[in-house]
């Protein structure tokens, strides 16, 4: 079976792509899936995150491949790993001018687009929505979802923004990620929030698990890996 490829991507920087990549990949690994994280961003945030623990046994529970240097040929490099993993989660650079996101989407099964509840973050995503539509002409199996990240307690999307997101025709995951300090702590330690034990981390872990459940449902995959 060939791996399912999940791209974490958006035109806007600072919306939590690397945080979502790490924690989604970690939760998939905890469910028994063979998972590869791919750093496609020249900033190498995912690679730095994986190295931050300084201890292979205590760090991330999945390997990370730094493929950013492959540029517009990155899809060919990703394909080399597809028979060895169940899921490949790709942390894409925040740009539509960069060729990497487009070629990753050409082989992806799902693109998860993080956005905050800020209208400016959503507005800056319009170019990326157009890119998805262009790619879907060739890769008609590509699915897309929005993920609301850095949500503030008791702060809801404005009616206008909610309507604007709905008008894109791309569904929004029901679960959002709150703006929690635990995600920053996990990055500093080189782990996922599942490795932390404080109250905030437990709440963050619950959000991640629900998001993983939703993503698996979109992909038609089992909530845990089934025994062969």
C-alpha cells in the first residue's frame, strides 16, 4: 500500500504549519501508523524541532526527512518513501511563488490549510486557494480542509469571515487548536504535546486527537492502524 500524503500548507506564514505537522504526525504514529515527516520549507523548522530534544529516544516518534533542497523536484523525492510508510506529512513553505507547495499538492491526498480567526490571515490565503483549484484539475483526488489555529477562548469568527470561508467551498474541521503555551514548550523540548503532562498539554493533546480523527475520516482511513 502506498502512503497517504498530507500537506500542511498555506500562503500565510506564522499560522502554525510546523506545529500541526509535528503533532498530527506524532498522533498518527501513536495510533500504530508508519509516519514520515517531510520538511519542505527552507527555514527547516521541522528539522530544528526534531533536533531540539538532543535525545533520539526522547524526541519525536517519527523520522524527519529534509527534502527542501529538492526544490521543484521534491515530489520525486517524496515518492521514494511512499512504499515504506502509511502516512507522509509534509510541512510546506508559506508561498505560492515557491514551486514546492504546488508540486507537493500534485501527489497529495489532502491539504490542511491552517488559518487564524484574523480576517487578514484568511485574506492572504486567497492565492493559495487558487493554487489548490489549479492543482485539482490534474490531481482530482486532492481534498482540502481548513483548520482554525491559535483560536482564542470565547472569540468566534465574525459572521463575515465565517461566510467568506464557507464561500470557498472548502470545509472547516470542526475541531480548532487553541492558542496554548504547551505547543511552544513542546517545540522547545523537541517533542509533541503528547510528551508533556501539564493540564494545558493534556487539553492540547485532546484537540490534536480530535483533529486526527477528523482527518482520518476525510481520508477514509481507520482511526488506528489495523493489524495485517
